[in-house]
């Protein structure tokens, strides 16, 4: 099936969502789609901007963004594709493919270490942080990043903490329990050359004190990223291990007055949050929610539950 036929043969598309991706196209154009990818960005109005360099060069308005190719109708996009057959369009975050049995790679999106590769372990041990997620989060946090002490909890291979360092954070403490993932995390820190600004702490976030020994320059934290496995979220109820861990995180010797915390959860998940963390904002990105909380400025003492 030719591209023209593909573009002509479908009715009007439903409204465009930022997490929509192009379906694969048959033939040589499909090969281009599979080979050629680039990073997306989010513009100042908060919606997903055109993502690939060829599209960005056109400076097209949001109204010109395509629907998935299986839904695109004949018109302006057909003409532009015909004039520039290597144009590749996408809406959403498309991770780079990994070699069988090898590590996947993602890249730091912006800042001092922009485009530096970050390795991930083979398999599905970690849940990837998409470029769209990083762009939305760090655009909102930009005034809160520079010279701040950061905690990356359930850190995986350090994607989010390394992004914070690249954008000017003072330091990052990575907390990761899995031995294999922790080894990849340490390799990423060494590869990028930020070992002096990081602490890779192999520990269980559900049990740790959040106060590594003899590293007072890394605490208290001004910003914490908390990215637990999604299966933990339904169990985030009052006095559960994760709940108590978030209470400990709010101690005045662990986080600073007014510290921020981000929590990633499945979309529309229900859970309990310690009252010391006050909700400030929430974004829904690619079928997940990112919650922004701020710690109360009053000193917080954890009370033991009644037995």
C-alpha cells in the first residue's frame, strides 16, 4: 500500500493526545520510521511540540500536528511528506531500541550533560523515564533545581537524578536496592563524570534512614524524586511501609523546610499520603500521574501508631 493510499483511506481522526505515536507504515517509508528517531520537546504552553528535526524546521503550528498515520486524511501532510520523503513524524516518547540481551540507552535531555547516554539493565527491571515526562517535570521545576540537594528514590539507573545534575543541581543521592541495577547506576555516574556530586547508595527505600553516614554535604534534601514500582501504589495506605518511609523522608534532618517531592503513579491511582506532604500540582503524562508535594515548614515529628 502506497503512502498516498494510506493517507487517503481513513476518515476524520479523533482529537490528538500528546502520547499518541505513529503507527508503522509499510514499505520504504516504514523503514525510515524504524531507523530514524530523535527527541521530543514540550513548548512553553505545555503541550507536546513537534518532535523530529525535520518537523521542527518547518515551524508548524499545533493545528498541523498529524494523527497516527493510520488515521491521517489527505491534505497538507501528504504534500509535505511527498516533498520530503525522509520526514519522520511522531507524537509521544519513543525509546531507543535495545540490542537483544544488551542494555538499553536513553539520553539526558538538557543542560550541561545534554545528549550523554544513560544505560539501563537488560530486561524489564526498571520502568523507563520518557523524554516527555522529563521535559514536563523539569520545565515546572526549573526554578527549584539549581544548587539544590536532590534525592532520587527507587533510582533505577539514575535517569532522573542525572537529568537534575545536568540542569544545575548541587548534588544527588541515589537510593536503589537491586544489586544489578545499582551496578549500572554506578557505571552511569562514572561514564558521565559526576562521581564527586553523587552518592550511589544501595539501600531499601522502605527501610533506610535517608541519612547516609559522613556525607553531610548531601543533606538535607531540597527536592526528592520518588518513583516506586507501580504495584506498590495500591499498598500506599496509612502506616504501610511506603507510607512510613515518606514520613521519615519529611523529618527536619532529612528534608529542608519547603522541600518538594515528586511521586509517579499509575493514572487515577488512589493512595494515602502523610499529611506533612501538601499537594501542589499534578500532571497526567502517557497514562501515568506525576504528583508534586511540598513539605510543611513546621518541624515534623513522627508519632508511633496506636497499638
